[in-house]
């Protein structure tokens, strides 16, 4: 008689002597892993609960004991992976040398390596979440906002005077980094993300170092010529 094949990590059927809490945790972890991988293959909209339970080797009944619906499972997975990533990056930055360059390398290098090691979760964080609905977008906005204090905590005296930088600079840098990452993920190049560390670090430095200087040159030029800054012509 053929034997059934268990999903990696799936508990054996029947009495296994494990606590209910352990079993529930094990099943929840498998469902979180499953939705990331299934959504990466099918897209969020096309993913069904049965696709998730089949991948995880968990019954539909168990799924609904742990999550209210597909969105609830997706958001739980997104929260879990972003919390893990933020914790790791925060520790990486704290452990790096105090120079601005070392801190940025730790932040970007850690982010790129983390995503390269988890392609399905990387896609969830930067691509799939954009099509997951208002609650997913709110989670994404919160995750982006959580990055800003890490960027703001980087040494501020090396590239430029923080008091003269635009408050939008951290968001400008982070938005550019995320767009580069998103493009690589959509092209199926997630595992190559660490190769972008040097370029992204250099671009981040230039954004911080020249943010004020560019505006200052433009402003001084206008004042010295006696001309007001140009405005778009109207009909």
C-alpha cells in the first residue's frame, strides 16, 4: 500500500504526545510559511485557503481555528517576518562600528541578506503586500515608518549636518532602496540582492551628504542674480 508523504515539519497523525499549545504553534508556523510561498507563486488575489492548507498539510478546520480568513493569515505572516527582520537589523546596526559608513553597511547589508535568504517572504514584504488591501497597506506603512528611526539613529555628523537636512531625507533614501529591491524581486533576482550593497550604500551617502548643499546652491544663485526661483509658466 502506498504511504502518504508528509509536508516537511508536519506532525504525524494520531497520538504524538505533544501538548495542544505546541501543536497549535507548529501548525500556525506552517500556515505562515505556506501563505508566503503560495502567494509568491500564485499572487495574493488568486490564493485560496485550500491552497494554503494543502501546502502546509493542515486541515481547513485547523486553519479557521487559528485565523479568521486568508487576509488574517497573510497579515500574521507579514507581522511575524517584519518583526523578525526589524529586530535583526536593529541589533546589526547597534553592533557595527560608530562610523556612518559602517552603520549604513550594517543596515543595508543586513536587509539585503535577510531578503535574499527568504525569497518568498521578501516578495510578501515588498510586492504582494501592495495588493493585499487596506489593512495590508496600513501594515506596510507602519513597517516603513518603523525603519525611519533606525535610519535617523545613524551617525549624523559625517555626511552632513542633520539640522540642515530635509526631514524627508530618510524617507527619500528608504523609498529609493525599497524600489530597487522591489524591482529585483519582481525580476526573480532576490538571491542576488546582496550584490547591491555597495551601490545602495554609496547612493544613500550621496543623498544625505548633498541634500542641503544642492538646495543651498540653488537658493544662493537666485539671490545673487536678483531673480526669484523660476515657476512653471501658466496658460
